[in-house]
């Protein structure tokens, strides 16, 4: 592969990531929406004055890995996750009281009450329809500080979990702790690129930001974040209407494993190759001789298969939470789906680059990542590539110089 072609491939994946990413104006719109919801919740009347909630984002929006989900093969509204952490003593309340108090406060708002979905298992969801046709599903997660799990960070929260019978139970989560862990993995590369990226974003979005230091960190995307966004879109596209769609890898697993395996590669394509290459090694865990791999990879594996054949992918900030707790079910169906997907990524996004020229790569990626997405990402790049080919074509032919041309061009012959 020539250096020029490798540069084009890197730029293509960077363009794909930028097309996948939430735009600065849309990001600001989401911030405005959840800030307004937070202000409304904070001004509510609660049992004790100190119960006033603390509102903050979590999940992919907080991590900078948000993309629009696919529903029935089409891009849908953004999912934005918001924590509503009431500063209430867990031992002096119940999960049902916390859940219903947040819901009651939202229903008091003349606009929010009509946007509110039916009560979810853990969240209250507000559905926003926007003028540009791209809306938001804002999931509000009621919670209180978690004092009982000493092995977790001081940021841990107790969340409400509504059971099928209508009863409520406590469950434990630590979205801020997870975000801090992810930031640590991401920080070295982020610090290298933040100033140049913020300047680029500001120059392209002066109508959104008054000055460059107003560009939020969440809009600066490292190769790790870009790789995760592309992996999530590939998963959504590949499993759409597939027999294994119900078993597709969850975003938390993709994000956690990618962050664990990221080695500060300088571009998205290198990051993808590094992450996928290591995951392919772990695919030996679904083979009959999996125990030998487990022994040889001891201490280095990010996916573990136990002797009882259960699987273990720990939450890095809560080792008691296993993201792969259902992988052993139905003859390891979810585990097999995960490693089949890893093989697809290797074939679809890595090996394809060694087989085709840029134009053919762009065409081959359309059914894999989405036709509109790839066409937008490749449009300017293909024009530039074609221009380079045309301008360079003359260099492939011998230059013919006519020293004594005949008339009328020979001005010395008159």
C-alpha cells in the first residue's frame, strides 16, 4: 500500500467518524434540553430541603462516543442519559419513593407531561421532536448516593429498579466513576490534540461558540472515541435484521474492551487495527481448546471464560458487575455473536483496505456502514484523489522535447 493511499484511508475513517458524531449545534441543543430539565427538577419541592437533586449526563453522551442509533435500518433520534441524583439518605427512603418523586415533578411541567413516556424499569423518558427532524430521547435516571458499597468510588449511586410485579428494588451504579476511568485511558491522546481540534471546531462553528475556549471537551474526539463510534455503527448495521440481532454486543462491552486495549494509537484506523487484532486473539476462547489459550494469556486477557464455562468481563470500577453475565446462556450464543462480529469487523474494515483502491473501498463500505454516511464522508476525498491521479498521470510518461520545431511554431525559422 502506498503512503498516499494509506493517508487517504486514514482520512476516510476520520471523515466517517465526523459524519457519525453529533454536530456542535446539535450537541449544544442537547445540553440546553437537559439543562432545562435539570433546572426544573432542582426547583421541585422535596421531603427535605437537602434532597435537591444533582443533575449530570452519563453514558455515551458523557464519554464522547454518542451516535444516532439505527431503527429498522434508519437513523433514529439521539439517546441522551441523564442522572437525577437526589441528595437523600438511602436508609431514610425507598426506591419507589425516589422513582415516583422524580416522575411526579416531571409531570408538573406543562410541556414535559405531554412528552413523557410510560414509566420505564429504571428511567423516565422525555421524547423531543426537533425542527430539523433529529430529536432526542432523554432518559432521566432517579438515584441517591450509595453509602453501602465501600469497594466502589465515592461517586457510586443507588438506582431504582422496577420489577415486573410492580415492586421497586435498589441497584448500584457508578457512572461518574466509569467516566473517570475512561477519561484516564483517553487523556494522553486527548491532551495532544485538544488545542488543534478545539481550534478547528471553533473555526467551523463560529455561530455556535463565541470563542475557542467555549468548545467543550466532549466535542474533541480521540482515535479511541472515533474507533468506538465506528464499531458501534458497524455493529448496528451488521446485526440489523440478522438472526443474531437480539444477541448483538452491548455498547458497554464495546466501549470497555476498546478502552482497555487502546494503546494510544495516533489515528482511528491504527486504533481499530490494534483493538480488533487483540480481540481476534480472544476469539480462541470459543474454540474447543479454549483452556490452553486461557493459560497462555493469563493476566493479559480482558475477556475471561471460567472453569464453570461462564464468561467474565468486569466493570472496571465495579468488579462485582459482570457485563458478560449472560454470555453462557443458550450454548454461549451471545459470546459466539460477539466473536462473529469481531471477525466481521476484521473482514469489513481492516482487510478490505489491502484489497481495493480508495473508490472501491468507499463503495464496499456503503452496505457495511450505511450508504449516505459513506457517500458524505468520501465525497471530497474521492474528488481530491481523482485530481491527484490525473495530475500525476503525466509523470508516468516520457517527456518529449522538440528542440527545432517546424513552422509555424519555430520562431527562429522565418
